[in-house]
C-alpha cells in the first residue's frame, strides 16, 4: 500500500506545537450522546484488532462519562465496564463493582452511576479485576478536569471549570508552577499529540475583575507509551522453506488503545521496500548472500502524522537449518570389549552455527556440547553401556536426529569353573558322571569345550547366562584330569583341572595255599596267597581260618598278598580270603587243610575238638562237615555283604590255638612279572580255571605269582614232585563246565 500522504520517515518528522488553545469548548449536550461515542469506540476496539499487536490482557477496562476524573459534588459519573476480546457478551451474566477494594454492587449490565469519590474497579464472573480509576467529587469554586488515561499521540483536553455561581473573566493554565497559557475567551486547553515531555502537574487559576481570584486542584498527567520501539525479526518462510525469509516488525498496543491504526514501513539500506498496515514482509534469501550484507529496519507510526518509532538497523544473516547429523563410532564395529574406550562423533554437514549437539543412549541424554565443528564424546565402556545410541543437532531452527547405532559392550569371559557330579574324586566304573562348566561373567555367545587329558570331549555354544553340562558313562580309561574352556571371541579361558579316578570293583579273589608236600603234617610251613583278577588298587586283602581273621594286607598294585603259616594241630580246617577296594568286598571260595600228626593220624580241627567236648562223635562231625562244606573244595564264596550270611557267620572271630607258633607277618606280593603272567591272567579273566583239565597251567600260574620267602624259597617249577598247591575255585562268567578242585 502506498499513499502520497504516507511517504514519511520518523527521522524527517518536524516538531509540532504540543499545546493548542481550542477556540470552541467541547460540550456534552446529553449524557446519552457521549455514551454513544464511547460505545462506538469500544466497538471498534473489540471488532477491529490491529495487525502488529498482541491481544488485550484479560482485564476489563473502565471508561468514564463524562471523561473527567474530577467533577463537582452532586454531579453523576457513569462508569462502563468493557470486556475486551475474551468473553462473549451473551455469556456475561453479572458485573461486580468495587470501591476502595470493597464490594460495592452487582449489576446485570456493564454500567454504574456513582456520586462518591474513591477508586473504582469492575469485574465479571470469569475475568480478573480491572485497573482502578480514581474519581473526585469536589465542592471547590474552581476545578481542573482531565481524562484518566493519556497515551502518546493523544489529543488531550484540559478544562478549567468554575461552579455555576462564579463567572470568570480570565483563566490561566499552569504546569510545574509555570504559566503555560492565559485565556479570556475559553476555559478549555488542548495538548495535541501528547508526548513524554508533557508529563507533569497541572492546575488552573481564575480571575474576576474587581473582585477576586480562584485556584483549582492539581492534576498529575503521565503520558503513557502508545507502543514500544519495534523490533525487526527474520525467519524462514514455512511455505517456501529455504527460498524466502519473512521480516516481521513487532510492536504492541495497550488494551485501552487497541483501536489505533498503525502503519508499517520496511527499509533496505536507503530504499523503502513496503508501506502499509501489514507488519511483515517476505524477501528472497538469494539477495542476502553477498559478502557485505545490507541493513534492514522498519518504522511504525500512528496514523499519517502521529507517533513514529524506528527499529534498529540490522544486517540479515540467513539461518540455515541443520541437516540430519551422522553418528559414527571409533573403533568401528558394533561390538567393543568392556573397559575399552569408544569415541562417538556427531556431525551435521550443513547448518548455521552455533549448533547444539546431544548424545543419547536409549532416549537418555548422556552429553551435550556446542562445538565449532563436529562434536566428539569419549566414553570408557562398561557392560551396562550396551544399547542404541543417537545424536541430535539443533541450531534453533528445528532439531535433527541421526539414525541409531547399536553398540554392544562385550564382557570377556571369566575363568570358568568345572564341577563334577557326583562329587568326589573316585567313581565306580559304569556310573554316569556329569561335568558342568560355567563362567560367572561374559557376554554371550559363549562356546564351552570339555577336555580329558587335552583330548576334546565335545563343545556347546549358549546364547544366555548359565553354563553347560556333559554326561559321561565312565570306564577305567576315563580316569585322569578333566578341564573345560569358555570363549566368547576374546580368547579362551581355562578352568582348573579336576582329577577323576574311575575304580573297578574287585572280582572274587582266588586263594591258593602252597605246601611243602602232598600230605602236610604238624610243623610244616604253608604259604597262603590271595589275588583278585580285577579291581582298582589299593586292595585290602584279609585272610580267614574258619571265619576267624588271620590278618590283612593292603596292596597298591595289581599283585596279590601272601604270608607263611607254621602249622599246628589247630590249623586244620577251611581257609578263605577277602578282597576289598572300597566298592564292595568279595570273599574267595574256601580251601580245606587236613593236618596229620607225625604218625600219619588226622589231627582234629578246632571245630572237632569243640564238638568232642560237647559229646559228639567224630563221625557226626564228619557228616556235619560234609553238609556244611558241600565237598572237599569248600562251600563257595560270596560277597561279604551278602544278606544270606548271618551276623554270627560274618563276624570275624579271633581263633584260639594251643601251643601254636608265632604267626608270620603277611607279605604283599609285588609281582614284577605282569608281562610274564599276562597271558595266564588274561585267559583267567575269560574262564574259570579247571585243575583237572590243565593242572600244569594252574601250577605255573601260582608258581609265577607266589613269592619265595624263607623255607619256601627253594620251591620252583623244578621242585620235586612232592610239592603241591591247593587253590580256591575261580567263579567268573564263563559257560564252560566247572570241575571242583581236589585237595
């Protein structure tokens, strides 16, 4: 919009007289006429908002009719409560009036006639209280009247008025004690286009010729700012982003003067770009990229010749929004070990500075910074730092967010722990052992491996916390050291070794008795030899005579145990041995010895003597022996834990021997001839030995494994034919026929 009458500049305005004397008094011939003017003003105020100002405050405004703050006593002033913008008139049901802070009256309409001095306020049921208006009802002879509010650019009327009984010839207006104007024709004074320099105390005086003079009350006039100095702002146009810039000339009118018409003019250097009632201007950003940017400013004026104010001159620097930033991690890769350092870098390729960068992990800000260029953040990682990472860039024109980068903080595995179940270092052959391996710390996936003496048994990978297990049914060959390893890509960790001993239960032992001649007599020395074909050492061997313990010996290799026994008359009877390695004891078959005296008569056994003392015949005793023994070879061995054995039979009883020589100490047999005797032992594991079928093999076996001690040292395979060996039966799983040994 342009007009020849509006081609102005605030700087070129000429000063105009501030005070003009009205030649004709302003009168209000009828109260309703003045009220109609005020309502018209309010109508314009409510319905015609002006561009460039904000909405009115949420307070009502009180206007006066007549528009004076001082009147004579007895006169009436009409107060009108104007509600601006916020409440539709049909929704307002009541108006509240206050005098000196106290509730005065409630009215259905927005007017109230008053005749009392004081400070008045009004309020609706939904609004805040208005600012107060002071009224004075005076009984003086002369009063000075002025409007309650004065703004820049207002045309202000000051009236010096005498009461009806006094006629003045001359009136004088004073400001701050100085005569401002003298008139003998009118009592009204006008201030055109009031400004801040018109502030001050005013009073008037009157003179009646030949009589007297009068002085009025003092009124303080404070000219309020109509609008503040405008501010020129620039922003990118939302409709053509990056193509144009919108310049806005911002200022604000007070609610009491919201009907004032404002004009806006925009300048670029010395050239006017736009003139009109619009407070904004769009310009192309292409004209703002020169090395010497131009200066822009704006001016705001009330009407065509009213108050004019100018903004500061500013160079326009176009703000470029930031582009989407890029987040990078160094070292590269989605997985970083715990304790290492990672550098996060965020950079937007374009955008005006300063740029605020922020780093986020799972929507939580962990750091913010305003660098000159791209921003870096250095972190020492812990396990809980795993997650999605983002960064944002913002220069005030809208934040931009990077794509997420997922970072996995991997924890190297700790040293695993290997456990064996059932607990214990020894396990019977054929049992199942569970090996469990677990690392307390470490990021999955974890690869576990099991080893037996550096030989891999198997592996398994797990994706969650917790270890793995391996079940093994063990044999003798599985004895040894076991360990496990755990690895999640940062090098395997090895557990401490666990030792496992797989023990073989003993087999039923064989008892062999070596005697110097075929018919032994009292005084001879025999050698008892006991050996279990199978069983893990150490093995405890026990020797029995008629269930009476003779002694025991612990052997720590696969050899048997033996000792020499000088014979006396009490030594006739049945002999057995027992082998035990902690996994169950087994007793051999019994072997009978029949000792005769030097004359060749049979010596009674201890059992026979006991029976003889009880009145039993020797024949009865022989019959009982046959019944109990089941033949010359003995009654057959069984495990000592066999429940068929009565407690009395299983108890080891110490024998009572009369005139017996001292027992010879038990001697364990440590055979150096495992290789020599291996074929015999191996064959023995497969079948029971049959003396009738192959007595030479039996004699060779016993001669090989029976040690030579003392008197028996001369007994070799080439010994005279009179030397003999008595042995117990060998019970093994073999389908071949069994032949009882002969004594």
